[in-house]
C-alpha cells in the first residue's frame, strides 16, 4: 500500500500577515522538496474534506466551534490571540486541516493506506478544548485521535509530538485519558511554558534545554518514549510533526538535523509495526525555515513510505 498525502488548496489561503512565520509558503516548501527528492510518485494524494461539527465536537465544545465560525471575518483580519489570526479564508483552512485528520485516520484504519501525512495548516497542537493559541484554531491531532477511538473503536492511541514547542493543547485535551499516551520532546523553558509541572501519568514529557541536539533528543526517545510505547502497545500512532527543532530554524534554539527526523520516524514506526499493524497518521505542526522544513518532511515521508531501505 502507498502512503496517503492529504492536503488542500484552501490551506494556502489562510494568511495572518506578511510578517507571520506560519505562512502559506510552508506548504509550498514541502511540495518543492517532494519534487526535488523524487518521492512524490510514491504518495497517493487526497484532498482534505471539511470537518463536520460532529467531528470537531469530540474535541471542542460546540459553543467554541460556533464561536470560531462567528469570529471568521468576511474581510480583513481578526485576531483570536496575539499570535493567531483569521482572514476570510481561515475558517475553511482550519476545517480542511481538521478534516484531513479525519480522512487520514479513515484511510489508515480501514487499511486503504499504510500511513498518511497531512500537509495542512493552520497547525493544531496548541489549541485546547476551548481556546485558540499559538497559530492553532482546532486541535487536528486530537480530532484524529478521537475519531480513531470513537468512530473506529480503537482502544489505545499514541500521540508522538516532536515539535520544538510543547503541545499544551493536546495535553489539555487528553490528560488522564487512559486510552491515549502522549510522548513529547520540547525546548524548555520556552513557549508555551508548560509540560513540566506534574504532568498526567499518560504524558511522557521530556523537556530539552536550549542548544540540545541529536544526542539529547535521541536519548530522550530511546530512554523515555520507546519503553512507554512498548508498554502501551498502541493500535494507532499519530505524529504531531513539527520540524521547528531543526538547527536551521531560528524560531527556537534546538539543533536537530534532517536525519534526526528520519531516525525518530523509523524508531516509532518500528513500534507501530509491532503493535498497530503499521498504522500511522502524521499531522504537520511547526517548521518555519522553509528549506529545512521541506527536507525534514521528506525524510519523515521516506521512512513512512519505506523508501529508506
């Protein structure tokens, strides 16, 4: 089976200002590297549908969903928080991003794809139950997890978050839910200044200091993530795939390389192969140095598509 690549042109229309690092060119950078690397033909492309209120309501209160719909401007820009804004196309983009999570989960859980990568924006892992935050409106990876649990009857879902920022929204949604294990690394102290004080038992949070690189990251994965994943035996693995811990990304101060993203994907894929029938869904989160983003996403995809062998 091929790897599904889920995206939509609506995600290119969401803009928060010329100055904003979370910009449409991020998706174009991934597309450029798919062509340059030659792996594009090995992926099966799908257009992301619009998430329904029912699908969103598994994660966010309907009052919140309706408030986001009401906030969407017909012209100009509206700020939801100091970092997160909506233009007239942002609502559609956010619904496509969450809808991609649903479609990708369907494809993988039904056995129609071995894995799926959702090249969508806005990202999601900072969005809490009823709060937009940090460029995020709906929590896409949480929508995928709840869809797997409630629509497909999965008993155990693992969320792997290697974004440079702690996925505080995902933790807010799933803390103390025994059906979900979240394993993450993130720079600390750093935005959003969370994830280190009394995390729930189903959270495997490994903060890394500024300047940490491959050695510290790989140790965290080997010593903390992998044993927890083996004990948990997930039936589906989800990635919150943020590539902003890359050494070339000046939004933060970690120093990962392209090959670190290939390595961690391979290590986690081995767990998915043993316990989840290889089922993996990956959601794009951060990554703002365009060349590094595109190259790292390709390394991630090469492993998912088993083109690294």
